[in-house]
C-alpha cells in the first residue's frame, strides 16, 4: 500500500529504537531479560507495526497496525518512567526520549486520521 521507508514517522521511530538500544546498554546486567528486554521490544514494535501495516492491502488494516504502534509507544513510555524511578535512567534522558515519543505519537495519530478521511 505505502512505501513505509518514506514515512517520516517510520524513520523517526527507527531512530528512536536505535537510541533506546544505546541507552539500555548501560542498564544493569541482571536486567537484560527483564526491563531492558521489554523496553527494547516495545521500541522495535513501533516502527515494525508501521511497516507491517503499510504492507497490508487496505487502509483499515494499516490503521489498525498504526493503533498497535501507538500502543507500543505508550508501553515504551511507561517502561522508561519505571526505569527512571528505579534509577536506571537519568531524568534528562527520560525527558528527551519522552519528547521524541510525543512527536512520533502525534505523527502516528495524524497518519491514522488521514487514512479515515477518504
């Protein structure tokens, strides 16, 4: 349906996923299968669902995958807040990541809205 690689929201969410990997490298080793893994999976889920939805045959299916992507962004933000509260993540980094997430969420919602306006 769409070339997902041209979508700014996909590009920004891939960049965010890379930043999440870089950030979580510094988490405690004992969290590799816990919070670190959860955060990374949520981050990867955002662009992955955008890409999968773009590859579907209808705007309705694309919209559903965008909704899943948005849910993953909310999940990621929650996990980042928890990471901050347990002192794995500096508040400055948390705020920077939250700003990126907010921008991605707005772009995602705008794309969803455009799919339902036809």
